C-alpha cells in the first residue's frame, strides 16, 4: 500500500468523493470506519457550518477523513444584462410552478482562495486531509496547511493542471476523468478542455508526475478499483457509487432517478450552476440544452437561479429540476448502507485481483 495511505491509516484504497450538498458527516464516518477515507464537502457552506460538520464526523469516527473546499476563481464583475437574460430564459419554468424568478442573482459560494475564515478554521481544526477542487489556493495557504500537518490533495483534469498541483507541493493529485459525476475540476472553465477519460488521465499522471495519483470518474465497483490500481493509482475516488446509500442527503427523486437502471443517463451541463458538471438527464438539463453558453449566468450566480427553480419545482411535487449529479457509471449504482457497500467493494476488489 502507498505510504500516503499508510500514514492516514487507510487500509482499503477507496476515497469517498466529497459531493458537496449530498455527502454527510455520517457517510464520511461510515466510510472511514470501514477502512477507506471518508470525505465531506464544505465548499457550499461558511466556516462555522464547516467546523460543525468536522465535529460531527469526529464524533462518529476516530479515523482520518477528508475536508474538500472549492478554489474557483472569484466571480467575475457583475454582468446585469447577462444575469437578467438568464433569469428571463428561466422565467417560463418558474411561471409553470406559479412563482416569480429571482430579481437578481447572488454569488452564493465563496472561494477558499478568498475565504480567510475557512482557512483559519482548518488550521485550528487540523483535519487529516484537505482537498482542493477547481484549482489551487495561494502558495502561502498551501504552506501553512502543510506546516499544520495536513495532507493535501487536489483535483486535476489535464496534465498541465496536474503539473501545477505537483509544483505547488500538494501531496497527491486526483485524476478526474470526463466520466466523473458532479462538477468538472477544471481550473479555468473558459479554456479548452481535452475531456480525457479516467484511464488515460490516470496513466498520464502516473508516468509524468512524482506524487501519488488517485483515480476518479466512472468507478463503481471493486473491478473498477482494481483497474485503476493496475494503472498505478494508489486509490480510487468514488462518488456516484455512494449516492444511494441511506447516509447521504440525496432526496427521493434523486435516488429514484439514479436507481432507474433502464433509463438513467448523464450529460455534461453548465445550466444548473454555470460551470460544466455531469448530471442525470432531467428537466433542468433539457432546459439547459436549448441555451447557449453565452446565455447562462456565470458560476456561482447561475446556481442561485438553479436552486431557486429546484425549490419551486419540489414545492409542487416535481423533482426533475435538481442538481442530480452522477457519473457515467450511474446505472451500476447500488442502494445499501455505506459499511455494507465498503465490504462489498472489498470483496469485489479481492476477486478482481486473483
């Protein structure tokens, strides 16, 4: 087993993806207690709520776990015309549920790059692992977190991004393939995206970097874990595989869509949040398919509208407008408690390695 995992006390090379908004302290603790590395995503909350979540995990496990933050570029200057155009585009959908759309859009998520309160909280709480998504914080923040004894991970979707991760002194890189559910970890969403798959990306990182590589995207069972380990990854990061576990905050509509194995499909969309993300095909992704990139408000302002529309739809019993993030392996999802899933994955990994 890789020295990094040994240092963390991780005996099963599985990292549960943070899944902000869906993962919970209960899920993270269950995964860690089963020998993996559980995770919580705090990119959508403030420092006080993040600290409470860390405390909740610690109350349920004495093992290492990961705290994930968003490092997106700060929101661009307000563009009232573009935001108004997106609100107007969504207005008929809001009207169908008898509500008015928001009059303006807010920057609902603060980037860790500019969130000193979150940074100070992490230095105080010192979780075993902190991971970055959408980019990297400043060199000073990275140095301070490492000096506090925190192991650092960062997502990358290209070799260029991965080299930046390694050069920054981050301990391990997460190779996020195009198959992955949820938000693409691209550093710059306006730059060209090669959309490399998990297998190719993992092997490229292993051959070109001098730090451990974690594979992420489309991995749903022990055979998938075995495949990426054979390519040189030290662990597999799995998100969609855990969504149907009872410990998550996924609502009934999300679970039903995920477990509908005859029709579940996924697509990349920017409509829900303003950044590319892989979601189960639903009414919101269909709505977004008719919009041009220039019409959609930027991240995270678009998410303000997306959350409002989902709330209006759910109030009328329609669960088809949610951010139902899922990877390309969605049809392989299973519904069982996290501890049972971890045991199943361990058995499958054992059989695949025979």
